[in-house]
C-alpha cells in the first residue's frame, strides 16, 4: 500500500514514480499476486525505459512469467526485450554504467525470445531489505544490482529458457555471453579449478547432458517445467533459487504432480539445503526431505541415493553412528543393486571401526571385500581392516597379561 499510494500521489513525471512501481512490483511478487506484479513492472518498463529501476524490472517480469505463471512462451517474449537492452550496452568496466553501442540486437522485436530468473551467483540484494528500508534519494541506485549484474542476469535467463525449450546451441550462446559479466566469487580457489555456476551451465549445454530424469519430464507439464528449471539452477550452483522452486511445487503449485515428481522435488530440495552456503545451510531439513523423497516414491530412480545421503548426514553432521549404520543397512536390504550399495557396505565397516566396535567392523569389512572385490574402495577397506585386526590383537594381548 505504501508504494501504490506513492504512485497515485505523485505526478507521472516525478522521479519517484519508477522507484515506487519497482517496489510495488516486488511486494506483489512476494505476496504471490503475479498478475498485479506484472502490471506494475510493465508500466515501469514501458513508460520509464531509461529509469535506473527498469533493467531489474525486466528481469523480474521474466521471473514472474516463468516461475509464478509457468508461461514459457510469455517469458521468452519478455526476455527478447531484455536481451535487446543488453545488446545495446557497451562493454562495462566493473561498476560502470554502460553506453549505447553501434551493434544491434540479434533478436528483433517480435522474434523468438528467451528468458529465465534469478542471478546465477545469487540475486540482487534481498527484496525484503530493499522494500522495508526508507526510500533512497530519487536518483540513487544503491539498492539495485550493478549494470554488469543485470547483463549477467538477463543473458543467464535467456540461456535458461532456451535450454528449457531444448534449444541447446542457443542456450550455449547465451551462457557464453553471460560469462564476462558473472559476479566474482566470495572465495578464492588456491589450487586446481572449481567451475563457476556459468561454467557448469556452458558445459551442460555443450555436452547435451540431460539432468532431469525422463520419469519426471513425463509427468504433469507444470511440475515438469518447475523441476527442469530447479535442476538447471542447481547445476548452475544457484541453490537458493532451485530450493525455492522445489518448495513451490511441494506446497501445491502443480496440483496434478505425480508422486514421482513430488519425490524428485523433495530430493532436489534436500540437495539444495545441504549445498547452499551460509545461514541457509540446513542438514536437518535435507535429512527430512531425503526421507520424504523415499516415502513419496520408494521405487524412484533416485530413492537409493536419497537413502544413502540421509545416512551420510546422520554420520557427518549428526555424528550418530548407529543411526547412520541403520540407514545404510536398510539401503543394502531394500536396494541391493544400487550404485551406492558397495559404498554403503564400506561405510558401515568404517563407522563401526571409528566407533571402536572392532570385531563388528572386522566382520563388516570382510563381508564388504568378499561381496564387492572390484569396488573402488577396496584398497581403503584393506587398510581399515588391517587397523581393526591390529586393535583386536592388541586387546587380546592386554587380556592375556
């Protein structure tokens, strides 16, 4: 109401109107009122094309169309307009404003468009913080992403929508265009190379890798779109966005989602809860979602992986060896042919050894080595077994004395 009141109060020529339209759109988006949000953002983009608030509003338009209305063609058309804006910008120095360039957009108005949501190395500053704060001066852009970030966000979205449409070459082109504008990491890699989010997506498009299981794509169309987009964000290390989309499906955004699609939403959200950085990291929530994924569809292709990872959380994060061992033993019983079976058997032996249950560990490790002689962990198992044997022999020697 505050921002809508400002829009009514001020003259259309007031420099505060674009800011008011922008924040009204944000709040309406948060309130899950996509039609009204689209209206405010559209007015801003069409009537105030040169406003500082307009570039991010273009991104938000795509987001609402794609992620709240699940309208892929509509998002593609909006993205074409945003890409055209990107193509008119000159190369930007960090923090620069950009200028008109001589080259024209390859996407003519009305042509086949592209789009998507959320910056791939996290979004602009938190919406709630921006909306709740007192309005900055009318000519201030302190609460907005830098122009370079906007170009990254728009090209990224363009690639995402092309990928969703299975236009791999077009997706690759836009991901490559996003690379020069990718925000810097908040950590330094001191040895080797860890691919950035956009590098992961470039590789995804180049290799034609399929990341969403066929059984998920064969279900409800709306759920399919949500989960494919969640997968792409996850692959690009945008775990917050992926988590948000999974939650949207779990909370009923796709009423006709199959049990298998719901299970996959739990599984993907669990991975995001565990991999997301900072305060959002939540192994307890991940554990609960892994359990829910198995319960929703025990025969799903990822159910065994969910169970295995649940055991890992019991061991690595909760430091509960008996609980972890129980989960891994359940996996061996219910999914004996799982790709995680040998690792689960090995981890059972290790957990027993670390817990100083050496005779039980000795038995478990011997069983593992007999059953999985070609396992990649066989050498490590031999070392662990040698250590167990040494502990058992030492205990026997002490008993004889």
